[in-house]
């Protein structure tokens, strides 16, 4: 276990955030990756994210408008943000999302715009998204079993999700990744069929260890299906997996190659192999709160700044000072760990 004093930044030792240069924190981590949530609503209710009924949602009037998101980006991009991912809640619920994607894709300096979706609405949205300039999609799929999908998501939408994936492939998306949350006692039977589904379509799948970000506080460490266990299961089914030397050590997934050289498989092992020390991510919630970590217990409200017409310099100061406060890491294994007061759907995964 890491030393608990590392929870806090070494800061801050009185120093203010740098006013120029890359977007660094006090651990010298450079931030170039921004996740923007465009809504906290969702059309399904995965038990590891949403409550079965109800939930706290920001009033629609408090969601950042597209012009506000674009103004935020205009301030963030010159600080070195290169990758932008739109997420939610379910981002495809946000009206006119392709318009936002088109604007972001056209911004000078944006090297990469991606979207994470549950794919329920993808069948009709894939083509408009592609035409807007989106090229990278992460599709969330935990199981190919209709009954288990219903148990996990409390909705019977597996056929729509599968149709959405096929439509996205037909629409021209070449970079699709699957995200599968791995939960002990629930998804063990899905590990191999999902891998086969992905291999058959030449799609990379990433298994994500269950994190303590669920609205109903059902998480416990013994409910996490660990990356090492899944690697054993997949090796038994398809031959030994070999780790791929990582071209980008800051990417959260550790990647493996199958023995037959087919498409890779990844593991986002946030619990068993935390990657905080390489973290380059910053998050903007749908209601305009800037967060330096999924698990952060503090955030910066940039909505009032945007609403008041703040200029790029003021927004830059807010962004730099938020990153400067970033802690060493989430420390899920520490007795001091406390889940944030926002669940995953409200932060943006
Ligand atoms: N609704 C979209 C989706 O499901 O892809 C985008 C938002 S969702 C919050 C983003 C990702 O977070 C999904 O891939 C989902 O699998 C993952 N996720 C949600 N809750 C999680 C949890 N408690 N632990 C690990 N991953 C989780
Ligand atoms: Fe919705 Fe995504 Fe959360 Fe599932 S993980 S409830 S699809 S926001």
C-alpha cells in the first residue's frame, strides 16, 4: 500500500500553479486528455453506475451549452489538450450531438475526438456521427446474454446494442473498442464469449475492473473480477496472452496479444493495478464542474465563469489551478479511501 501522506499533493508547499508551459500537476504529470460529459441522464441503468430508480440529475438548464463547451475547449486546447472524449450519462441522449462533434473535430489542434456510448441509440446515430467527423467509438457491452444484460442494465436493449455495433461498422468506423465491466459473481461467463465476439469482428475489447463509483454503494473489493483472473481465463480459451509493450504508458489499458496474433485485448485494472502515477486526464462534468480525478472529492465550478463570459485567461487560471491540486492517486486500497459524492453517470466515465 502506498504511503497515505501521498493522498495530498506535495504542493503545494505554498506555490501557485505555473502560469505558462504544459498543464502539469505537482507530480509533473502532463495533462493532454480531456473528457467532457454532455449529459448525466441515461437510457439504461447499469447497476454498477445508476440506482434502479430515481437518481440525482442536474436540471437541463444547468448543463453546459455547446457554445460554453466550445469556449472551455478554446481555453483548454492551447494548454496542450490533444485528445477529447465525449461521454455521459449516455451522450447520444444529448440533442444535436453531431453538431458539437463537428465543431470539435474542426478545431485546430484537436488530434483526436472520441465518444463513449452504450450504443442503445447507435443504430440511428452511427452515420450522422461519422459524417460529423467522429472516427473513434468506445461501445459499452458487458454480456451477449440477453437475460444477463437485462439484469445488469435493468433494460431489455441487447438487440439494439448489437444492431448499433453492426451499423457503426457498416458506417465506416474502423476504430471501435468494446468496454466490458467485470464483476465477480456476474460476468465470469461473459469473458470468453465477449472476447470471441470482438475477435470475430477485429475489434479490441477492454475489460474494466468494477470501481467504487456506483450510486447504490454496492462495490466491495471482493466483487471485482481481477484482470489477472481474466487473463488466465482467456489464455485457457485462446492460448497464452502476451503483454504488448505499451507505446503510451499513460494509456489506462494494459494490452495483450493473443497467441494467434489476432486483434489485441486490454484490461483497465484500476483496482488491482492502479495507473494513477501516469494519469494525464482531466474531466468536465455536464454541469460544468472540472475534476482532476474520477474519484476527486473536490471540483472547480467553471459554469459561472462561462456564464459570466470569462475570457480565456480566466478560464486558463481555473484549469491550471485545478490540475495543480491533483492528488497522487485514488488509493482505493487505503483505509482512507472514500467514494466521491457523485456516481459514475454524474461524473462522466
Ligand atoms: N453511457 C456510456 C457508456 O456506458 O459507455 C458512457 C458513460 S459510462 C459512465 C462510461 C464507462 O464507464 C462505461 O464503459 C462503463 O462500462 C463504465 N463504468 C460505469 N460504472 C462503472 C464502475 N462502477 N466501474 C467501472 N466502470 C464503470
Ligand atoms: Fe448509463 Fe453508461 Fe452508467 Fe450504464 S455505465 S448506466 S450506460 S451511464
